[in-house]
C-alpha cells in the first residue's frame, strides 16, 4: 500500500524509508516488512555459485543435455522453464526431459567429484 500511495510522486523509494509503525509504536521500514533471513541470502549466493559452476562444465555434455539444463536452470540468462515447457518446445515427453536432466546432472556430478574431491 505504501508503494501504491507513493506511485503518484514517482520518486525512488529506499528500503530504509519509514512506512508506518507497529502495534507498540515502533517505526517500521520497508526492509522490516519485506524481511530477509540471512540464511536465505546465503542460499541464494550458493545457488548462484552452483549454477555458474554448472554453466562452466556444460561443454562436457551432449547438445540435448546442454539444452535441457540451460532451460531448466536458467543458464545463462536466468529464465527457468519447467520440464513440461521444455518438453513441449523440444517435442519430447516430460518424462524424457526428466531422464535427460538426471543423466546430465549425474555426469556433471561425477566429473566434479573426480576433479575436485566433491562428495
């Protein structure tokens, strides 16, 4: 509601701007309302790092495996697709997309395990 009311003003809104107060009368900011668990931030960074590592190893895979993983995990542009959407685009079944994805991930895991001591 705060963002809607300020839409008329068309100015930047800071996460630290006061947006009201809680029941005890304490001032609340937009960042208080949105909240962010520190573990969520760490998980997001870890996921981004894992996707980057995966993207670097894609040349190890067959073309179809690369296509599926790129679409599934949003590599490199960030837009992720469901298995059903990928299946429709490639003209194959969803279960076949699932098998391709699993096989490709297993290949990448085995390669990383052999070269980095993962696992």
